[in-house]
C-alpha cells in the first residue's frame, strides 16, 4: 500500500479543523463539517468536526460569587429551571418591574408642608408638634434597640409595617437601620427591597466567625433608597425553619454592634424556635391587627398569650398598629378596636389603606399617600419615646439621669463616674509620685469642684503663681 500523502494546501474553509484526523477530500461547501447528503463516509473514516466557539460566561457578582440574573427565553427556561433554586421562576416572571404599572407621578410628600398649610389656622401649632416628634425620632441610640413585629394571623401587614417603619426611621434619622426576616414560612421581606445579593440570614449565621466589621456584614444585606437594609430569609420553608433560637441570638449579638436599631419581621406562630429569642431580646413589641373581627381578635389573643407566658411588661409598653383601614368602610367600628387596644398597650396607630403598599412590591415612601406616610411618622415617634427608657435600663449615659432629656453624649469612659455614683477621684485626692521620682509641680486638682476649702481660723493657701 502506498503511504498516505498529505493533501495539497487548500484555502481556509469552514469544514477544516478535523482536530488531527487526516482529510481524504475537502468536504463540499455548506456541509458544516458533515458529509454532503449525496456522499457517504468511507468505513473507518470519521467525519470532520466543526469547531465550536468558546461559551461566553455570564458576569459574576463579586460580592456573592454568583452570576447576575439575565433574561431567559422560553426554551432556555425549560432547560434551566430543573437545576435552578427555589423561587427563581417567581423572581424572573413575577418581578415588580413586570407586574407594576409604570406610574411616574409620585404622591405628594407630607414632610415639607406647602406655604398654604403653614399659614392656615393651626398650621404653626401642627408644625411645632411635628418638629417635636422629629427631634424625638432623632434621639441618639447608644446601644442596639430591637423592635419585634408579630401577629398570630397572617396577611395582616407585618412585613409592610416592618419595611415602612424601618424606611421612615432610616430617612428621618440618617442612621443605619436593619430589618431581619425571621419568618420560618418563607417570609417575603426580601421582596420589599430591590435585592442586591442572594445571601440570606442562614448564610450570615454560617459566616459569623468571619464577620469583624460593618462592611463584612454589608455583603449579606440589600439597601433601599431610604437607607434601610434588610437581610432576607430562604424562600424554601424546609431551609428557613432551620433558623432557630440560637442562630437568632448569635446573629443579633453580631449585628447589634453595627446597627443601633434592628427590626425583626417574625412569623405567624408563637411557638417556633426563633420566636423565643425574638421576644426575649425585644425592647419594643409591635402587634399588627386589621380592621376586622378576626384580625382584632387574633391581635388581642396574642397579647393574652404573651401576658400569660412572662411577657407582661413587654405587652404594657407595646404598640398596636391597625393596618389597612379604608376611609369608605362602614361595616366595622374602627374606633371600638382602637379603644380596646388603648387599654392594653402603650399606644395605637391607625394606618390607612394605601394602594402602593397593597401592591406588595418595593416600598417607596414618596409613593405613599400623605396620610399613610404621616401615620408611619407618628408610629416612629411613638417608638422613639421608649429609646431613653431602654438605655437607662442598660445603665447608659442619659444626660441628667432623670429621663427628661434624651442622651446627648457617649457613655462615660471606663473609670469615670456614672450618674448617681461617687465621683472619681475622691475629694481631696492628690497625685502621689512614684518611688524615686520628684514631687510633681503644683497644679489644679481634678475635678475642680473637689478642691478642699480651708476651715475657719486657718490661713488661706498661697498659690505659687499669683494672679492666676
């Protein structure tokens, strides 16, 4: 047999690229690397292969290491859904960008009243009251103040209240405010803020040993335009229920060092594991009710259960929010519901129905009706009334120590007196020199008011520098 001769040089053609296999004859044009329909491959001959272009990798989020979500077509979705995480289809096909109408006209904000409102009868008094509430909301919080939003009944507005209250506090305080989704039944807090990360509260708990700064925690949160940050929960109930009491306490211990105010959106039950930690660590309890018979009864039953299980003090200083009250409703007596909870709680706030909040999408304060935004402003002021009490209970510096003034300075440094304690150093104290060192020059003793006064009949002390 004659040795196989290499073929003559041929011009570049799409069929070339057999990856090392000898080519007996050039394939006809348009064959895409396979024999023409009129030709059959010889026995033992492999058809030439068409080189495939390298697959283009999607961009990767540097914070999470996961690929950014991209738009998918119908046939692509059929192949990708079986391996996609739970909730992927809902996130793609039921997004707020697709379901909400593009309404560019925003509701008029109630934060800056118009000139007509300032000059009408009573306008100056109302503005003074609003300024008082604003100063109350901006009370410095020197420790972590924890707010728990709970209800036995689902669908009453716990997540909406958590997000709107947190957004109001973040806007008015210009401070770091965090909301945590502790709902074991696939909570939806992550849908009320445009997600910046796919991380959940479970991911944060697993990374606790490596969280040393605020920026370490920021990788697990998504931030709204108001400044509110949220930590979402897993949409799979089989995973979200594993977030237990111990995990919640560990997370609050780490997060409380970076965030002065933390809100917790709890589930509908009172007996799941994480609920024990939510109630034990809460400084403020917010009970959510609806303007209905079953909604009000469930909220009142929640207070009964808490009072019977050792949380009577928490109930007495709690706040009830009656959410979604329609102005045209004639069937239910909302005033009677308000009177009932006023006898059991520290205060009651009625939040009117708002179409923007009822949409269940990202919460935007500027899209709310003025009355709805004013209701959440009043709720924030009512919550802020408890800031001083909570800090005094922890022994923190609160101005005059009587509670009439909000905290004005940071806690005393170690070794300095706390309010009501004996000042240090004691009166008449003078610094003593170390053995072998000369006596320090005369100086003004500390503190100034501790300077001893001479007794009657004793000569006045002379200063080394007269005139000073």
